[in-house]
């Protein structure tokens, strides 16, 4: 049934014609899976306002939030065939389409937020965005998605040993599955939209995500333990279809890039506020906030980088990221 629904949706979106043109303006369609209260959606709204202002109304943005046009994977597929203009996805999902992106999902790769931004906003981050073009995905920029940590229903996670036997929801990401498995848990890929029910019904014992996502998804209603081990710092990536990008004039491309840059700065400011508010809110709702010794988790999977030694390109990326000051 889900496949049938998506097939119909695909046809409808395709028939609506991506990058729709009116007599005197173009409209870019952007689909994503987040709630309208999320900082990323708010930044996209600002991007649309800035885009319209910069282009004097010649280029507009039409946003479809909350998986209206499908999951992150489905939106990427729509981009690849040119039936959707733009989307936002987590690096964890994007790595299935642009393999080099998986380097950003490696556990304890970044020393902190400042280090992550220097990598993402520098030549390494741009190189990874450019790499997606061979897969018909034009990388435009990185939104902050904070650090991901474990939250569970019945058992707090203080050390990696507490994950043993626990079914932990992960994205459809080999890197994420390897990480949870390496820490002793049982990784279980489930789509974001189905996770609340899966937690309620005991399909999984917990999940891992950043504070705003934990809060806005209302997963705190089911999971009463949140362990801030901050194992990964997976950014969100804003992408355009290469077919859409190539249809834009150079001036239109400049307008879009300028609007994206403004939205990235704005979103990162909103993110810090949202992160603090989310932690306070879930704490008030009865969630126990745990601050474990992160080194116990890092030591448990410290050899996770070694598996890439035979892949010269990936291993060099890891070394370059670690050497970034």
C-alpha cells in the first residue's frame, strides 16, 4: 500500500512539473520531513523570503514539510529524476546515495561544534557537497543538527554495556548500524514517521537523536531516559536536483546560493536556542537526563576508523578532518 501511495504521489509531483514557471517568475518546490516548528523549517521559510527579496519576486520557494512528499529517501529519489527541486536530508540517509558522505557519520569524529563547522564550511565540506553532483544531487549547504544521543524506554544507558540486548532504532545508514552494533546494541532501521508507534508497541527499546528531534517528535512521552553521550554530529544537508540547478540562470543560481547562506546562519542560531529549550522541556515532562562518561563509548568503538584503512580516499578524508584546526 505504501509503495502504491508513493507511486501515485510520484506521478502527481512529476506532472506538476518541477521548477514551475509562471509568466514572470519561477517556483522551486522543496519537500522535507520535519515539523513546521523545527529550526530547519523556520530557516527554510526565511530562505524563501530572502530568495523572493533578492530576486525581486522572480524566484520563489514553495515548501512541503512533514513528509508530505515522502520520506527523506523518497525525496532524494524525486530529486534524482528531476520531479522535485530541493530537499533536506540527514547525512545518515544521504550516504546511501553519495557514499563519501558516510565519513560525517563516523562516531566521535568531531571534537565539538566549532570543529564540525570548520570542516563543513571549509574545503572538505565543499568537496563532499560537490561529490553529490555525479548522483544528480547538488549540495547547497549544511544545517546544524547537533549531537545525537541515546534515549530509551525502560533502562537508562550509563555505559555501553547498558545497550546490550537493546533494540535501538537507527536511520537506514550502514554507519549508524555499525556504530550501535559496535556499542553492543541491536540496530533496527525504522522510518522516522513510524518510530513513535514502534516505541509504543515495543518493536524497539529506544532510539538515538538530537534533543529538538526527541522533543518535537514527542518520543519523550514513551522514552523516559535520555543519555547525552553525543556519539555523532550528523549535519542536515540542503540539496537541489542537478536538473533544476542547470535550468536556473547564473543570476538565479547566485540568488539561491545567497538565500541558502543566510538561512544556514539563521538556522544555526535557532538551533542553539531549540536545543536548550528541548532539554528543559523533556526534563519537565519527567525524562531523566543522563550525562555519562563519553570516553567509555568512544573507547568501545575507537577502532571504527581502522576499517577504512584499505579505502585510501575515505581514510584520507578521516585524517584531513581530524587534522582540521
